[in-house]
């Protein structure tokens, strides 16, 4: 059995969401596109400000700013919503076994069998275990009881989850 223990904190939530976003292949082309679009909007706004009125730069700058500040805004919203969650700063203990995943917190207990997991992704610092679209468990290597737990978890996931690969 592989054991993981962690505090379900804001930092944990943000790391899990960053890993989730990083494995989405369709997001990668948009990073460069967002930068080009932001620069184009700023250039167009500056041109209009010089030709017509300096106040015309404001809406272009606001849109360009929102393009470049997407993740900090998302992180702020995630943290703000999470502070109201009953899971906020809960101490979680997860066990992976032949039966599936078993999790216990101060106020919760859950058991998920292997058939529910649709895919898994291996990152350099942990495992992302999916049980549906946008539903996942982040298992950081630092939360494992020992190195043997990480290897055992990876072996169990390889045996039971069809779509398992490196992110």
C-alpha cells in the first residue's frame, strides 16, 4: 500500500491546478498567442492615443492586462473560494491499494475503486490521477510516506489505469 499525507492548503490547491493545466495540450499554443495579442492591442491603443485621444489607450491596456494577468487572477479566485470550503487546511491521508484509493480527513472519508479512474499523468514531482474530466487527485511525491510509496503508487496506477503516461 502506498501512503500519502498532506495538508489541503491553498498552496496545494494552486500546485494541483497548475499541474492540471500543464497537461492540457490545447493550452500550450495559446500562451504565445496571448502575448502577441496583448502586444498588438497595446500597440493599437498607443497609436489611437497618439492620433486621437490618450483615453483611448485605457480599454486596450485593460484588455491586454487581463490577457497577461490571467493566472494571478485565477489563483486569487481559487484561493478566495477555497477559504470557504470545509476542506480548507484539512489534514488528508490517502492510501492506494489493490482495491483503489482510500482517503481520510478530519471531516471526510472517501473510497474510490480503480474502475472510476480514467487517466493518470506522471510529473517530475508527483502524480495526477483523474476520475472524470476536470476531476482529479494530486499526489505530490513530497507527501509520500517514503520513496517506496511513490514507486508502489506508480506501479498500482500502471496496472489499473489504462491511460497512464508522463505529462
